C-alpha cells in the first residue's frame, strides 16, 4: 500500500494524478439537498432540505459503498434469531385456534402423547385429523375476520400446503422442531427456510414448492407476511394483536430471545431518572439555576417531594431539566393503528444534598402551561405514572429522530461525501477516515428509502406524520453548531461536566475517556504528516474539503471552523484539525454506539420507551395508582412487535471494532510504518478504558454501551 502524502509534498505528475482522481470521484459523489417520495396515489411528498449524497436511477450508490459480505452475514445472523422468535409467536397463534375448537388444551398441537410409541398403526388417520383441525381453525378465523381474509389467505394456504403434503403428522412436527433448532443455532441461514420445508414435500408438489418459496425470500418479506397474519383477530388471544390485557402481554412477545432486564423496573421513579443519564438518550439533561417561565413548578410541592426548598436547590446547582421543545413541530399521526399522541414535555429532576440520587420531581406534558396542562408531581398517583410514560415516549421520538438519525447518521454523511469529493486516496486524512465511514452512506440511503419513507417503519412506530418527523430532524440538524456539539463543549454547556457536582452520569464518565483516547490517536497520526499549522493552510485538498463541508451548496454544516483575525471561520491550525477529526471519529463510533445499542436492551421492550402514545396526556390529577395504568395509552401489541423486531435488529448488529483497523482486511490498513507505534498506543489506551469501565460497572448499575470492545468503527447499521 502506498505511503500517504500531502498534496504539497507531491510531484507535479503525482499532483496531476491526484486531481484527475478527485475529478472522477466528484462525478460519483454529488450533493442532494432535498428528497421527494412518490406516493401510491401518484402524489409526491417532498421532505425538508438536508445535505445528503445524491442517489437515483441515473446515479446509483457507488459500488464501493455497498455492504460487504461480512456485514451482510452479521445482519442475517441477527435476523435469523429474530425470525425464530416470530415463528414461535405465530405457531402459538395457530395453536390457540386449534385448542379453542377441541376443548381442554392438549399437551401439544398434535394431542397428548400422539406419535411417541413409534407404532405407525397408532398414527393411522392422525394426519387427516390434523388437517381437519387446522381447516376448522381457518374457518373460524375466516368467520371472525372477514375483511382480513384476503391478507392472510396466502400465508394460511402455505401452512395448509405443508401439512397436506407431509406423509404424516410426525414428519410435520419433526420438520418444525428441526427448523427452530437450526434457526437458533444460526448454522444455515435463510436457506433453512426453504430446505427444511422442501424436505417435507413430495417431489410432484411443484406448485406447493413455489408457494412455500415465497416465504423464504428474505427476512423483510417474512416479517411483512407475519405482520399481515397478525391482522387476524385470533392473534389477540396470544398477545400479538390489539390492546394488551396486562403488561405481561408485552413480555410474552419475547419467545426465543431474552426479555430485557428493564421489564423488571419499568417504570419506577428510579428507572425513570436513570434513563436520563444512562438510557438510550442521555444527551439532554442540563443543570438550571432558574425555572423556565413556561414551567410553573409549585415550590411547596417541590419541597414536599425533595425535602428541600426550591430556591435553595436551584442556588446550590442541584436542579436539572430535560426539555423536549424540539418535538413541538411534530404533528400527531394515525398510521396504521389509530390516532397517536406526542408530548413535547418538560421534566424536572433534583439531586439530594448527598448528590447520590437523581430523582424526578415534576412533569409538564406540554410547553404551554394551563388548567388543561398541569404540572404533575410524584404523589399524584395514576396521573404521575401516565405523565412518565408520555415523557418516555417523547424521549423515544427525540432519540430516534434527533439524537440518533440526525446527530449521528445525517451529521456524518456530509463528511463522508466531502471526503470522497475532495481528498485523494493518497491523502493521510482519507486513509484515516475511510474506515469510520464504512457502510454509512449505504445504511443512510436505505433508511431514507425504506425506513423513514411514507408507510415505512418510522411512519408506523413513531408518533408523528412522516413530514413532521423529518422536519424535527432537519430543524435540529440545521440549528446545530458543530463546535458546540463537541463532547467536552456540550457537557460544559449543559452544566454536567463536573463529576464532583454531578457524580452519577455513566454516559459522561465513559464517553470522555473514549473521546480522549481518540483525540490522542488523531493527534499522533496527523502529526506524522503535518509538521505545523502552515502545512494545514497549505493543504489544498484539505482546504477544499473544509469549504465543501460548510458551503450551503455543499454540506451546509454550521459552526464548523476557527475564527480568523477578521472574524471569519476557517481551518487554520493543526490543533483545531485534531478536534474536528476527533469529533467525526467519535460521532461515527462511540456516539452512535451510545444511542444505537440501547435499542436492543431497552427500547425493544415497548413499555420502557413507547415510540407513540395512543391516548392524550393526562389533563388533571386522576386518583390512586391502578394496576392497569397506561395499558390504554401504550401502543397496541402489533406495533409493539414491530418495535421489538426493529430494536433487536438495529441494536444487535456489531460490525467492526474501534481501533481495529485491520479487522476484515487482508493486509494492514495503514501501509506507513510510522503509524504502527501511535496505533498500538491507541489500542492500548482503549484496553485501559475498557478496564476502567469494567471496574465502574462493579460499583454502579451496569452501563456497557461505551465499552470500547463493543464500539464499531462506523455507523453501519
């Protein structure tokens, strides 16, 4: 591999070659600032502008940006585990249909002890009885849900086909058990779905093969068919469809995957407070020295909840606020399961004098105070519990739209595009950054076209219309100051940087050592090639990169640059370049890890963070706590299953590892031997940080999202 060089250190021939390379790259990587969806009725939906890579039929995604085989296998591996969970849920659905018709529940779907002796005479007619039982169940389903028959008929036919062509019920049961075993062990991937089903078919059943093949064409298609099956009213009886009868209905959706620990503490006040410092979105809490004018907290109620006067707590710096004002632009949607609600809430927290326990003390579910939007307190019974759920829902929407999509995925995209457009592949910064962009442009494009599209997953799960959701994302990104968002600056601005004054903040405690490790690596690496600040200003490719990032017709990033003598922003010093590159790498790796992986262990359990509420926020104090509090407000079970699948998939794929640049590479990534020692120092530092976090986890509730061994290098899922 060629040793990287700066353009000013290149010969005239080398410089000409670099310029030709960049000119060609600029034909592949062009800017787009708007995106328009073509709707089914022929109308068009234009989203708010944002800087992304231009991709369309005439200009497809560059081949080098597509996922590699290893990453595809990682995704399939996680998908297979989820598919096993889905199959068990759907099996339960059809078992219930059979049991209803035959009285007392049998020991299995086939009946008690049938098929155990091996004597085929005992099984004579068993397949016929099984077919009859299933056909009766299907008839019952048809009668109960006449309007859903067309949507479920294809799947029902496939199931009946498998049963009809099996030699006997034993073979059908064995095939099903083997299928689940294979899926759990992840040995044969999606081919299992066709192979094991085909083994149960006669050779002359070509038509049946074709129908069953439709169920094996990818995880996404299978999930869609499963969701269609859930429209059957019988699904409500196994906790897959409709309103939950108890909180345990959400738990039962975890069949072949581990139920998250958060189920045991949802939604205690302690858990609610901890979400602000160690949950999926630990980025909003800030210290305040005065209450916002639109948040009229009663001093007497505050003192009753905390044992301390409000003014004294504010003066001592122990009052903290979480404000979801940015969600005010969201218009509640109703797709696909009914009217949804979103609360741009305010929530107040306080530390005791011992600084050990952060506790919630007040919630207002809207930005405008009034008689219909009171402030709720911990002794307000059911209203307080409901208000906490509405805050959690607001936090989930803020997390997905702003903290996750906007401030990691879409913040990094302009850097990936500008790097390809302006830096030669021989540039040392190109070589350093490329692994941190691996998969980002692909996954972002996939999200725009199939995740946040009209009728897509975000439209289904989140509270707002897709237009207003996108507006919330683009507004937050457009208002962002890049320099202010750097981790040390952000923590200082929010008043949470001082461990002595705000001691229990796992996100900060783990993020800062990772930031410092990355910064040391970036400084050591760039210092190999830049001897002084003059080398930075004299680097024509680097300066073009910067300009492309900040110009409105390019990346349009605000607040990027350091002030010059006349007040203009620019890229002038090595020290500032180190800060910028540290921010890019930290965001691509650690920051994304901090907001992505909690989707798996927290957000996949809907009551922990419902992505939409299905009843308005409380408008008055409503009495003592009921065991059924929030059931009518939480998402229906079919939406919870979608949230489970999405959270487990997106939060369960770990591809690459921070600092391990040679992972999945046939040769060392950095061909310059001068890089070896700084890289080794970086890797050693990450191991040291890993040990520090491990030691902290012995003394606190475990927070693992920023363990370096669990931080991928790039945003690739």
